[in-house]
């Protein structure tokens, strides 16, 4: 079977009340359309055609490398009209599967039988049974139970509106026949649109059988029309991801308060506390513990690492047995080696911290290389920026930086050097010596505090 997929994404999405085209709104951190294209790819289609209209330029730009064919639908004259725009590029002997750009959770396994039905010469329609079918097209049956057509809600009689079996919109048919049927559509209906759903009645009158395949999961076939549905689908997506993580051996203290907006690879016995937000490519080693309210974005974390509450770690590499937080911010291009400790209110940017070093309190470390077993005292600041350029700070192994020190870069502190507390270091500090810059302490004997005048 050669499969061509048409994804309908030209609609405005009026109910989103948004300047952004609907299919660019995100679910799990990625545009709705990205999820649909993923499912389309998983079906190994020969070609994928995306019909765009509203916000076409921004949709196309967001998917510049998607390898799909763009089809412009200048005016949104209906789903049948949208499909017709894509048909000229599709060969007659293909099976065509129609998908919607705003139904992001659809899975390959659900669509495969639909395509297989079409490959056998039937029209396949994905249906669902809903308690409240309001707004959907209803599936009509002949007396023998076979499908006779689909009626849109606005065209339906009150009897037809009582039908709970609905059209999800996913449809598969052979391209040659579909081309004939969409070319012959008319718009004499309540909405004055060319309905793709009318193809079903045309197939029936051509003697082509129509088979309904009922979706096993409602969430999977739910479209997103407004921000309430977007939020509902986001939760259902996150619940699936949380379950997948738990099945692979990750403990989530509360799966309802877990957000993965990308991918998570995790070793055994990882524990993730509530309100973690994981973005991009996150890799955790074994026995990692992630505290509450932690944001991890594109990070690799080794084994036995503890990240305490309220840390934000981005584009960083963390070695084994490191301990971070609470309230630490690790910014891009930071590498913390094994057994490093980074404590509260510490910000680290574009720096390498070698094994066993500690930066435990209230510090800013930027553009720095810090050796092994270094102790950075509370309140240490690397002054890496002169107002025009950034400069590096290099600190050797076993150095000890006293509290409240400013290291004015470019500057090097040698191996085993000690910097006295409160120093402003503007020149290199030699190895193994004590360096400090501090005005001498004075005591004024007999000095009296001023007293308040009466
Ligand atoms: C459609 C179906 C309805 C089904 C419902 C499921 C038709 C006539 N009706 O109704 O039976 O129950 O979906 O959600 O097919 N689109 C275009 N170009 C257009 C019109 C629509 O690309 O000219 C796209 C939209 O962007 C959207 C999809 O097609 O992704 C569905 O369009 P929408 O207007 O939401 O269809 P419904 O009226 O909901
Ligand atoms: Ca819709």
C-alpha cells in the first residue's frame, strides 16, 4: 500500500481567540501540528500534504524542515474543498488518509486499521461513541447496520441529533475514488461549505462499502477548538507521559503534577517530586532525586545526584553524586563534575567546576574554570563583564576563596591558593599563598556613639 496523508490545518481557530494560528499552539511544549506530523510519519506515508490557509506563512516557517508538502487553501470553503486542494499531487493508486492538524493525540495504532480498510477498497471512517455528541457529525446507518452517510449537526434532524456515534474526521479511501468524489461535492447545506463527510454518501451510491472503525480512546480523537480543550488535552498527554515514565521505573510523587515537554531518559530508581517541569532532552542517571518545583531543560545528570527544591538547570552537564540547591540556578554551558556541591542562591553560567568543589551559598560564577576540591566561600562573585566584554576566571585545584570575594576577570588563582575574605582580586593570585586585599582593621579606643538630642 502506498499511503498519502493529507493534514487539514487551514482553519482559523476562532475560538482560541489568538493571534497565533491554532496548530502552532503547543501541547507538551511542541506545536499541535508537530504531534500530528509525527503520527503521520510513524505510518510511513509516501508523502504528507499539509493544507494551510490562516497564518500560512508562520505555520510554514515553524515547520521549515518538516519535509512535508504545503498546500495553500486560499479560502476555507470546507473540509471537502481542503482535501480537493491536495489531490492533484497524489497518484490514483495511493491510499489517502485525512488527518486534522488540531487533533494531536491520535496514535499510529488507531489509524493503521483505517488505512488497511481503504487498501481493501472500502472507505474507512474513524468514529467514536460520545455521551454528549453536540457539535459533531453523526454517523447514519442503513437498516442492515452498514454506514449510509454522515450528517453534520447543523443539518441534522432532531432524531439524527440523538445519535451518539460521531465522525472523528479521520477518513481513508483510495485516491482515485476520493478524487472523483471530492470533485463532485456541492455546498448546498446549512453552512454553505463543501463537506468532506458527503464523500461517504457518494461512496455508498457508487456501491463502495464504508466501514466505521470505533476509536478505543476518546482523548485520542478529541480536537482542540478552544483553550479549555487545549488544557484538557495537555493533561491527558501529560498523564500518558507520566505513566510511561512510571512504567520504566521512575517514581513520580504525584503524576498529576509532572510536566514533560520533551523527552526524558532516566536510569533506575529516579524519584521526581511534585511540580517538576522537564523540557527538551533530559537525561537522568540512576538514583537521581529531583526535588519539588525544579525546572530542567536540556540537561544530562549523572548517577546519585540530588537536586533539591526550586532549582532551574538549563543546558548543563552534571556529574555523579553532585548535590544542587535548594534555589540554585545553573545556566547554559555549565559542567559540574562528580561530587560537586552547589547550594542556595548560587548562579553558575558557562563554567566548568571540577570534581569535589563546593559553591555553597549566595555566589555568582560566570565564564570560569574551577579546579578540583575548591571551596568558594559565601557571597563570592566573578566579575566577568567589564561593560563591553566577558572575561574568564581560572581557579586552580584546592584553592580556598574566602567569603565575599570579588574576582575581577580576567584573573587566575593558583593551585592551593587562599584568598582572604572580603577581597577584591584584580591580579593573579599565586599558588599556595594567602592573598587578600582588605583595608586594615582599626579600633578607635574610647569612641562614643552619638546620643539623641533632647
Ligand atoms: C468536522 C466534520 C465533522 C466532525 C468534526 C470532528 C466536516 C464537514 N465535518 O466538523 O463531521 O465530527 O470535524 O472534529 O468535515 N479545515 C480546513 N479547511 C477548511 C475547513 C476546515 O483546513 O476549509 C480544517 C480545520 O482547520 C480543522 C479541520 O479541517 O483542522 C476540521 O474543520 P472544522 O471546521 O473544525 O470542522 P467541524 O465543523 O468541527
Ligand atoms: Ca473542529
